[in-house]
């Protein structure tokens, strides 16, 4: 979290010892420890909330995508079928013409 080395911690401890005295230092340490634990718990709660929201959002996006794909497919399917049928009829007609022209020769 903080990039503090051993020397920096010793200096901080000495300054705290001089400012607060030996009687208040343990109480100050306990209070600081409780505060850090509460902060970590709150941060964990926020992180979990964001992860849960991200998962829900991902699920909603996947559902919307599949609904959109299905709706697009349903809307263009008749057109594709008609076009495929038209092409098949054209190719059948062309084959019939080739066959009938081949018979005449």
C-alpha cells in the first residue's frame, strides 16, 4: 500500500513516541488498527459491489445481444428465403433452357 522501508517506519515510531508518549501509544495503535480494518472491509464491500454489478451488466449485454441477433434473423429470414428461392428458380430455368437447347441440336 505505502512504500515505506524499515528506516521510515522507525522514524515515524520515534516521532509518534515523542508526540503521544508511552501511555497513549498502545491506544493509538489499536485505534489506528481498527480504522485500517474498517477501511479494508469497506473497500472489499465496494469491490464486491462493482464485481457483482459488472457480472450483471455482462449478463444483460449477452441477453440483449442474443435478442437482437434473433430479431434481426427473424426480420431478414423471409427476404433471404425469397432470394434463395428466386435464385434457385433462375438456375432451374437456365438449366431447362440449356437442356432444351441441347436437345434441339
